[in-house]
C-alpha cells in the first residue's frame, strides 16, 4: 500500500472517504463537501452509518463517527467500510482527515482500512481480490498536516495483525510446530530479528521436559522457538523485555480428552501468534528496546505415547510436576518457556500471553483479558496501553492463599487444582512458581478475547489481540 499527501481533492479521481462527526439529526444545515450537499434526513454522521454518493466519476463515502469515538471503534468502522464496500473502491483512494483528528486516530483509520482486506476463505477456489492489495493502489491523505509517518505506522500495525490472523485461522493440518518455526525464521530474516529453534533432540539435551511431555502424542515434532531483537542503533540504558507465548497448534486435551469445544482448538496458539505478530511489528518499527521472545510450539494429541494423568515429569527448572490433567498442558510449556527465558536471557520485564483457561472466560466473558502480576507499575502500564487501543485487561489476584491449589504430595507442584473454582488464578500461581520470583513478570490469560465472533465472518476467527498491546507496552516503557 503506497501512501501520499494531498492538500485537497480538487483534481482527484477515484474514491474519497470522508469521516464525519455527528451533527444534529434535525439540522437544516446540510453536510457539504466538494459541491455535494447531504441533508440530515439522509445522513448526519451517526456512529456506524455511512452514505455513498457519486459525482464527476468519483465515489464519495461519508462515514459516521458519532459525537466522539475511541481507537477500537474507529478502527472497526474503517475495517467495515474497507471489507463491505470494497466494490466501491478504486485503486486510488483519498482519505479526508478531519481537523480535530489526533495522530492515534489517523493510525486507527489507516490500520482499519488495511485490516478490511482480510479474507477468511484461505482455501476457496474463487476469491475476489481487494483493490487495496493491487500493486498500483495508493492511499492519499488529504490534510494540511503531515500524517505520512503515522499512516505508515498504521500499515505496519495492520500487517502484523494480519500475519497473526493467518497463523491463528489456518487449520492445524497447515499450522503445525514446524510451520511456525519456518515462519519465524523467514519473518526474522525479512524484518531483522534472530531466530533459534530447538527441535525434539535439542530440547531433550537441554532438559525441556515439561515442554516435550506435551508433544509426546503427536507425529508433529515440537519446536521451541527463540527470537531475539536488538535495535540497530546504539541505545543508552537499553531495556530488555522477555515475551513468552503459548504455541499449542491443536489441543485435543490429550488423554483427558475434551468433550466440548475441540473444533476451535486450532486457536490454542493465539498467545504464541500474538508474540509472533508483536516481534514482526517491534522489528518493523525498530523500537529502541531489546526483546527476547520464546514460543514453545507443540500439538497435544491422543496416542499410545501420550503423557498420562498421574505421570510425574521434570521441568527445565529442575522442579518435578505431577500431571493431574493432560488438558492443562499450556501451563507446562509456558513453565519451561519462562524458566529458559529467565535462566539464559535475564530480561528486566517479562510478559507471557496464552489462551490458558476457560475460567478467565467465565469471569470476564469476551470483553477483556485476565491480568496477573504483583508489579503494580507493570499492571498500570499494561492496562493503560490496552485501554488506549481497545485491548483491555483487568487484574485478578496472585494471593498466596491459592498456593495450596498446586501443592502435590508426590512432586514439587501439580499442574491442576482439580477444583471447579478459581481456575485462572491457580493456573497463574502455577506459572508464578517457575518465574524464580521475578520482580517484573505479568501473565495475560486471553482465552476469551483471542478468538471470537464478529461481523467479519460467519464462524469464530482470530482477533489479533495482543499484537498491538505487547508492542505498545514495550514502545512506552
């Protein structure tokens, strides 16, 4: 997508997008633009409405924003216009930027327009290409101010989120651990971060026992993916952030097989997908922060070789784990991911992200992710950055009273409390056990927000949650 700046649309030919803040519905003063007049009976800028007009071979799309609008709603509105009005777009589009728009609002609009090109029909034989994806497409920004840098940032955000959409939405017979390892290598080479992959044998040598236990029942070899981004420019007092994402490419539940919801378990690597997308975006934006990210990728399948309930396995940290439930597998691979990250890379800040528990969905529904941390400053920063872009978080406690939920008679710790209550909290306490009391660790349980229903498809699909949140948190450290 090429971007350009125009002062006005006097000599423009193509599609013109005009965002309009809401006016009085019974106003006698029409909305005017470039010789067009629209009465309030037809359109007055009400949120989630639009009006299409044609004049002098130009298509004019007036887009209602309401009286005020937040980042996420603005992004969604322009994704909707891009997705559902694509037949009205030419390869030359002018976006008229209102005077009261902020840089963030321009970013949201441009990002939303590009997200509207996403098509869930990856394997359909007949597909209609979006005009925005043509080689000669140009987005012209109509404003007296220079928003080109902001628009380019919005494009980079959308590209990273689109990459995550693909990774989460593609089926498990395409997205297996090897696919994700190859994706990481290719993306790292393209955008500028280093990638190391530990396969079955290498993982066994270094002692990633909890990680390997989960993948024992699958014919797809587990891949422990380590990514390192270092800014090209010298940075004084360089901060170092560690990310860990759950990369379960499909979750049957193992021998404690799922009795409901298995259809959607290709999304169980959405936390890892968010980390992959964030690494692409962090490198693309060339943020002045060192980032080490680990995505342990495995498939939790049913087989004679699958790990068993009541097994005792040995983690990378050296601690033993009693397996109560093989469907509590995500925390096992995260435990080894966190331990490996802390021991070998020693980051100042750590954030792990995972579609970890149905309990978090039971608590918050599909409106926000569950946030666990004992670092109040991290909690504040994560929430503030999430609120700013519509990727919301809300805290749950890590009180020591919940420690008893993971205590085992036979091992150092057990992977599941066995109780029908406080599941998200006991899972977080399990992860905390493997953080070596790190002073700046946060766990994000995003089971309710990483994959869901919306107007852009008939079936559940990826939301890209976490890509922008993680990047914005790191950008604003």
